[in-house]
C-alpha cells in the first residue's frame, strides 16, 4: 500500500509536526510505502498561475517541477493523510494551494461540462485528515458549523473519488498538557493504522 502524508504547518517543532512524524513512523513500521511531504519546509508555492485555473479542460502540463512531481505521485496513492491546523476555518494557504494546483482536472478528476458531475480519477479510496484547533467543539459547531468538515468531506475528497474520509480534531492544543498530547499521538497512530485495514 502506498500512502501520501502531507503536513501543512510552517513552524518546526509544532504539534502538527509531531502528528506528521507519528503517522509516517506508524505507517512505515507496518510495511506501508509512504510518500511524506512537509509542504512548508519544501517551499511548495501555493499560488495558481492563470494557466492553472481550468475546471473543465484538462490541466496543461505543469511547468513547475514540484507541482509536476506531486501530480504524478498523487495518482499512484492508495490513501491520503493530511495534517494541518484549523486556521480561520480553512487549511493553511500552502495546503489550499496544493489542492488547487495538484488536484487538477485530468489529474484528480474529470468534468464534462461546468455544471456536470465530476468523475474522480484518484485511485486512493480513503483519506485521513488530522486537524489541530484552539476552538472548543461546541463553539466550532454552533458558531461556525465546522467548515473543515465540509471542505474535506464534501467539497474536496469526494470530488476526486475518495469515498472513505475520516477526520479527527485534537483540541484545544495551546493549553493542552503533555499527557493529553501523548494520548493524541497514540490516537493518530491508531487512525493511521486503520487506513491499512
């Protein structure tokens, strides 16, 4: 099994980094081939060029070597893992840009007409999204309606053919104790292992 693990957090040593490392280690320890990307450390450029804004026509060949690599890799994956904080109800810009530049038409989906139903092209059948947050769950739901759930489970992953989307939120991170973080890392490992079941 080949799994892509993507981290979107700019600060080395963050809890997101710990989650990313735990997931990669767990998957590799179970014999999974892991393609691991720390998007910020790698300097992934999130901004779309004008020629990358197609939705119906298949994407032109990527002139950015890094985007071309990611596009080629994502089509070979059996599962996806995304690790990122909840910033303003969105993934960080680097990950939003990765979605827009990498999950392009002809790479991750095809669309016959602008108002048609997409056909997902990815072979990855499942995905795990691990989020950190400093917003309590009750407030997230009552005030904001959990926008990250909608982004990943309705807008992005089903569109490209990923039917099984699991999401876990660790909160609140800033005031969490070491014991709580250790338990979260164990839970992240357990969720990663479940991708292989």
